[in-house]
C-alpha cells in the first residue's frame, strides 16, 4: 500500500504543477476564431440587449467579474482612445456573483454612479454571473477583454490590465481586421 500512496501523491504534485504552469487566464474566455457565444442581458437602463447586436461592426468588449475591477475597465476604454480605430464599437459587461439578497436595483444604482450616463446602454449588468459563465470567464480582479471582428468572431482575448504586454494582442487584432478601416 505505501507504493499506492506514493503514486497518488506523485499524481497530485504533477497535476498541481501542470495547473500552475498554465499562463493566467489560459482557459478563460471564448475561443479565438470562434463566434462569440450568444447571450442576452440588460443594460443600466433595464433594456434588454443581445450579443447579436455586436455583429456588423468590430467590437471591443470589456467584461469584469469582480466588483473592484471598475477602474481597470475604465483604463481599457481610455487606452482604446489611443490604440483602437474609431470604427470600433465599445461595449462592456459587468457580471458579478453577488448574494441573493443584493437586489438588482441596488446594484444598478451603484454601477450607474460609476459609469458615465452616455454609456449606460452599452453596459450590460448581471448580478448572478450568468454572462460570465456563458462567455467562459472565471473570477478575476482584472478585466477580460475580447476583440470581435465585424461578423462577431473572436479575434483576441486578454485577461489583464490595459498597460500589460498582452494588451497589444487586442490592439493589433483590431487594427489588422479589414472591417475596422474607416470608410
């Protein structure tokens, strides 16, 4: 029996080492080259929207799954002013895992206080994490950023800060996409 325990312990160490060797966010988000998974959600005005609305125009989609990631989300949109073509639409998702007793009205009011009013209809709010699960996003203190082409296919996915080296994947994919060229 000691050999069996040693083998089990060895597998546990190997499995844990494999998981730790993966880059952060490696398994998070929709697959590059794939269509964005379909979903519906309500904006900060309570109006329903569909992911189908992202088709037809390249899109920068910034999603947060942590209530303290709002400042980092804002930094991504500020960076987009410098790095993304003007033809790229900007959308955001706030998908949190809040306790059942925290009402959506309370959450909506708090988020509205942080998001400038012109962007309320571009910001989907989800208090129970459904949108994050649909998109394959885990819990993270940093935003998930997804670049979409004009057909709604995923060009790039990054889980990180706007000033991280990985951010260049988002900007380069949006700048390479022919549908982002000004007409």
